[in-house]
C-alpha cells in the first residue's frame, strides 16, 4: 500500500465523518439533518431525499413534501421515531413541518460529546488504515519486493499522510463544535 492508496481510503473516512457530522443538528435548519433518514415506503427503506422534496424556508424550519402524499404518514412516523433528531414533526396534510427548537446548554454539551465520539471513531479508523499500510510495507520488505530504504521512505510518506488527515479531522470537528457552541 502506498501513500496515494492510503489517502484514497482516508478520503472515504473523511466523507463518512462529514456525513455523520451533517446529521447532528447545530441549532439551524439544514436539509442534511433528514436527507439520509430511512423511511419505510413501497415495501422498502429509502432515504428521505429519494421520496420527497426537502426545503429550508428559514433558519428554524424544514419542509418535507412527499412526492406521493400516501407516504406522508410513514415519513412523519419515521421522523418521530428517530432518536438522533429529537424533533416532533407536524403535518398540514400536504407536507411535514419540522420546527428546529433552540438548543439548551444541556443539549449543546451532549452534542459536543457526541461529536467528540465521532472524532474518536474517525481517528481509530485512520490508525487502523495506517497499521494496514505498515503491515503491507513489512510484507513487501520481507518478500524482498522493496529495499529497506524504500520501506523507510514509504513509512515516512504514510506518517505524513496520516498527520495531514488527522489535522483535517480535527479541523472538521472544531468547525462543528464551534457552530454548536455559538448558536
């Protein structure tokens, strides 16, 4: 495994972390809060953004307009049962309205803790990918596919790549935590 292959794997980790952070509410209405929420429609679980138009008319409201009005009740129930949102939906018969409540200090502290857990999960994934890369280099060196100097250079490249991605992860976390604390 070279540093480019590792970077590709770490990009996937960053994309996953970005998606996870997007689903954590920060006090502002945002379509990413509900985009990937799975709803039971047509006998299967589909992401909400594949069943409805989702819009944000103001900073505290999300409108969800199902393309098929017969799915309105199922979508409303899925939102109600979702533990991470903590939002009670209301319906006017044509669309679902989500009012994003102001966050209490207790909720903010809980969300900051949740974000820290997401950071740790991303860093664990990074460390596992680094270990895999190091094992690959050792195997190549042992099998005489690369020299000791080449192995050392590859290890240095991998460490640099991992440091860069650790910094990116920490920056993403800091931005989200700042957003939660400032609203």
